[in-house]
């Protein structure tokens, strides 16, 4: 793949070196020695990632953009894209309640947690709790989903709590979640996609792991995909270990600027924020908020990102 090894963004050169501690040293460099995760207020550097066409290759397989740009077999690319799409929505529907939650999308997994009474769900029957009205859930889930009544909102919160439990249980064992023969099908798909994309995901995972290895640094995901399919994507592309579910935000309803603002409020003004993506929206918001932006246009940009992380430039 031919493209510039270092993305043409001033953030890398100008934004980061200026953010130094009182001792003159770049912040967020210490490596992990304590397995206890730091508090949000202790985080010194937040890496805000886009998902599609940045970490994973998915949509561009379906549209033919990837194959035409990088000289790949277009029919193979579309075939793999459709195969992954089927797996994403199958997992979302069968295990993550997407049929119930599609019209009740949330920005964050804990957004309706205040409606959860903490009831034991080990024997709870989600299929017969009367969650969806005959007219469907959409009319009850306007705005941020607060118009369905107390009982209905509690059932909504139960579903998001179960999704969170499933994610945390299987984020490092997706094969166990899929079961056989889906597991074998998924492994074959992952292998074929890595071959087609020249190990794009492998390079992204390397950069994510380098960030996760640092004390007081964190990876956060902001995607325009609805939350439930986004979680399905994260699991199926093997990103569960890189992103705790609390660090995943869906910008479908609110846009990325709103999500960035929410993340800034969560981790505080002291933290340095670095945005990594391929799209105009995240770049525009990053510039507006004076956040360094690292553009990912091709695999070489991911390789350069890992190199910069290894050299402590970021």
C-alpha cells in the first residue's frame, strides 16, 4: 500500500510536545506494573479511536472502496464484507438483544443504568417479560429513551445490563460465545480478512496494545455505528481486550462532538487527548477542541503510529 508513512497533521508535532508536566517530561510514559486500573481522574492521556476504516476494515469492503483503492479482488472483498455483516447482526440479534434495542439506542452502555433496580437476572425470562409493545418499541423510545414508563424502562435497563455481562464474560473468548460451528466459521473469516487487508487489524491491535501497556493511558472508542452492533463488531474483530465496554461510545444519535465532550468531562482537563481516525468528522472536532489528530488512510499510517508510540512520541 502506497501512502505517506506519517500522516500530514500538525497535532503530532505541535500538540503533544507542548503538553508536558512540571518536570518537563512527557506525560503518560510509565509502563504498567500494577494490574489495578487507574481511576478516570488519574488518566493522563486518552486515545480516542474511530472504528470503521481506522481499526477495522468493514464498510469499504461492501462499497468496493477498499478493493479499488488497494488493488484487491472486488468480488472477494464484497463477499467477505457480506459474510462479516451477517455475523455482526446475527450476534447482535441472537445474543445482544438488538431486536429489542434497535429503536432504543444509547450512547453508552450505562446510560439507562439508573433505571435498573439490581434484580437478579440469572433466571429472568427476557422473552416473556412483555418488553415490546404491540406497536413496537420505537414509539416508547423517543429521544434518549425515557418515555416508556418506569416498568418498561427497568426492563430496558435489564437488557443493557445483560449485554454488559455478556461482553465482559466473552470479550476474550468470542469463540465460546459463538459456539460450534459458528466459531470455526468466524475464525476462517478472520483469517481471510487479514489476508485480504494485508494484516490491517493486526497493525491496529499492535498500536492499541502499546497504549494499553502504559500506566495512566487509555483507549476510548467513538463510532457512528449504533451501540449494540458496535459491540458486536468489537467482539468479532477481537477488540474486546483493547476496549473495556465502559470506553465505547456510539455517536449515532448525538454526533462525535457530543461524545468527545462527554469523554473530556469524564477524564478531566488535565488529560491530553489524541484522536485517531480516517474521517472528516473526527478531524474537524479534534481541531475544534485543539486535540492532536492522527489520520489513518492506509496500513502504513498504523505502522507509523506504532513506531511513534514505541519511540514515546505520542
